[in-house]
């Protein structure tokens, strides 16, 4: 009898523990707060939050909208519920399709991204606040259950006055970001994406060796670049607010290595096979349906890499397919890299001396090291889009680097071999191509490398 009683008490205690600490349910639970940690629906006494969530896919769609809806603070009867949490199920709707696409490529899972846009209707003060962020998740872990806090700085972008017809009583109005494919570009398949270009420009020069290493011990991440502006599609040279370095499209343990030996008066580049994208998106104000929408004039650019061509060499570790060529990238691509950059002098490289790519990157700007390998997605988009992407986009670039627990790292370097059967023993002045635009990276304004075009003169 005592044993039975002890068993019952034990089961009751276990049940209490299970209730107090429930196992996470499959899917991803998102809780929305502002930059100060306040629930978004509580930024004023009367607020409503509209949310759009787009999930990256490794297909030509680039994104699938997996959620578009409204967060509202519940009635006073549910005082414990702020109304700022939503749940996405991995077994329902569009997210199920997205995960199926990723599972076909990476059955053991990959870290990928959700782009989250919000509109906060502050009815008390008649203001509309906008904001966006990226939430990363693992396609395998989401099936077990993930909880994320979505922190959005809604005061980073200027607020707009609420339209007169927008009120708490109306449930038909909403905002929506939509890709304008007539101004966007993505290749139909994997293409050569240069990650390091070296031009050993003169005949009186030493031999230059350059190399890139992505190692399997750490995660390699491919970052986003976002650019915002008002009616930028209507301007020949728009003013852009550009953000990068804080979020990534994909992250995984990848492996890649290659090198080039560049003789005097020659050039070479190292490339990976990947799917870059340049999306020009416009914000719309809609009534009742997506068929009744008008553009607000707010526009943004998203650049990134949605997938890389790779083969699995060990469980969970992939070797990126790529290579090197003893030439510059094709002239129509190089022309746009030149147009979107300026050369920044790094210093001289003596005979027998080498310099790491990390040190070279750090010379581009105070925070450029956190940017990593510059990948010239903008120049590729201008060159290969058939005129859809305007020339001013050539200066846009994304970063590729390692993401470790302690720091952001880049591996690779350049060495001056001097006279090595060919060439001359002489110091080489090095220049690195940096974007014509200023980027904000982690709250720091800086210049960033584009395509890591290095010129020895």
C-alpha cells in the first residue's frame, strides 16, 4: 500500500513538472518585441501589428510567404496574454512546402532564414511604424520545436501618418511587400560567383599567389544585404540606406579550397557555383485583397545567395563545387564591378611576404572585417539580368565568412613570390576594390569589399 501511494505521489509530481516545463511543440514560436523588449502591441494604448513572414527556398521562387496576418492584444479577460506570439506549424500550409524543398537538398538540416516585416498601427498617436528583421532557424530542429524572440527596431525607419481610412473598426486594410520581377534577377541554375579576383596588372611585377579556404570545422554563412529608399526604381542614382552583416540566408559546415598563381601582366579568379539573387521589392497598401493594392513608394532591395552547389562528403558536411580560372571574370561582369567600386590602397607586399584576406578586408573600412568575402551580387545582377537591374545596383555586395562562437573569421591570403621562374623581385603595391556605397554593419558605417578584386601595380 505504501509503495502504491509513493508511486501515485511520484506520478503526480512528474505530471506537475511536465505541466510546468512543457516540451516544445513542433514548429517555430515567434514572440514580437521592439528594440527595448516591449511587446509590439503595447507600444501605445491602442495598437495593432500586421506581420508578413517570407521563408527562403532553394528554388527559383527565392521566397514563399508563409504568414500574413494581424497581432491584436486580447480582451482584458486574457490579461496574461500580450497577443504578441504566433506559431508556425511545419506540417501545414506553405511552410510545409518550404521545408520539403530544403529537406530534398539537405535531409540532415540546414540553417536558413525567415524575413519578417511588420507594420505597427499606433491608433492613439495616428502613426504607422515599419520594421523588418531576419530570424534564422534550422530546418531539422523546427520539427522538434523552436522558440524565438523577434526583436524589431520600429524606430529605425521614420514613422508615417496613418491614412484617414485606416481605423481599428476596419479590418480590410493591410500592407504587403511584393517582389517586382521586372526589376529583379535570379539565375535559373547555379552560376559562377567570383569570391576572389586578382589582377597582376604590369609586366614588371612579381608572381602573385592567392588562395581561399572554407574549412569544415566551422560554419560558413552567406549574409544578406538590404537597401531601402523611396521610389528608388524611378531614379537614376537613388539615395540608399544599406544594411548588412547582421543576418544570413544560409549557414552550414561547408568545405572549399582553391588557389591561383598569377604571372605578371595576367589575372585570375576563384569562384564558387551558387544561386545569387537580387530582388527589388515594393510596399503596397491593400484593401480587402491583393487585387486591390496601390504602391506606397517605399521600396527595398534584398541581395543574397539562396543555395550553393555542393556534394556531401561526410554526414552533414558539404564540399562546395567551384574552381579557378587564369583570367579576369568576363568583361561584361568586370565592367560593372569597376563601375560600382573604387580602388583603396592597402600597402606594399614585399617579396616572400604574404597577407591574410582578413587583414586586407579590414583595410576597406572600420567594420569591413565583419563583412567577410565580398561577393559582387549587384554587378552580376546588372550584367546578367538583360537590363532589368539598373546600373546603380553594381556597387551592392554581400559577405561570406565563418560564423564561430568567438568571432567572425575569413581564411585565405595573397603572397608575393617575386621572381619565380618568371617575374621580378619587387615589392607589389596592393589595392582592394570597395563599394561606392556606405554600409551599416552592426551600427557602424563603413565601406565593404566587392568581389574582393585585388590589383597589384
